[in-house]
C-alpha cells in the first residue's frame, strides 16, 4: 500500500501537468490569433485613413485623382466591416477615435452634397474639413499607440 501512494501521486501529477500545459498552450494560441486579427485590422484602418487623406488632398487641390488602392482592391475600404472589427478587437480609446472619424467623414460628405460647388476646390479652412483632418490624425495616433508602433512626427 505504501508503494501505491507515490504511484498515484505521480500519475495525478503527470495528468495535472499535461492539462496545465495544454491549457497554457491554448491561451497562447488564442493570444496569437487575437494579435494577428488586430494587426490585420490595423492595416485595414490605415488603408481607410490613407484613402481619406487622398480624398481630402483631391478636394483641396493637393493631389491628382489617382488613388493607388482602388485599382488594387476594386473599391474603397468597407468601413462597416472595419467598424465591426474595431468594436470587437480595439480598446475604448481607439473605438472613440474611430467613431469620431466616421462622424467627421459623414459630416464632410453631407457638406459636399449640400454646399459644395463641384467646379471649385474646397477651402482648407472649411469646418467639416478641418474636423475630418483632425479626426484622421487622431485615429492614426490611437491605432499606432494601440499597436505599439512609434508615433509619426
């Protein structure tokens, strides 16, 4: 009987170690999957923000109509899909700046629809444009901070 106790303890210890090892491995795999999903999201957010920057540049006369992303993807970024992933994967600060960006983008689109003269450039001091430029910069900063990337200066 005295030999049986150490054997049982050894078996239980081995099983506990195996279960603990598998659990830790699953946590690590899940963390890696989330990190990969976040990195993919960050790149999509950067593409959407860059597309908005080019749109702003075209409205204010700072660039041509050429948008290198459209020919590659066939369309502009899907802001609804990106927004869903932002809600699922990002911090509260990033969610707030993303929502501010979407609101500013919507306001700018509404302004253009209601007030713009399509034969003239949009003045760079137009309030909805100023808000959009600021929102784009804030969103870049928030996503870069969340991703652990250096801030652009």
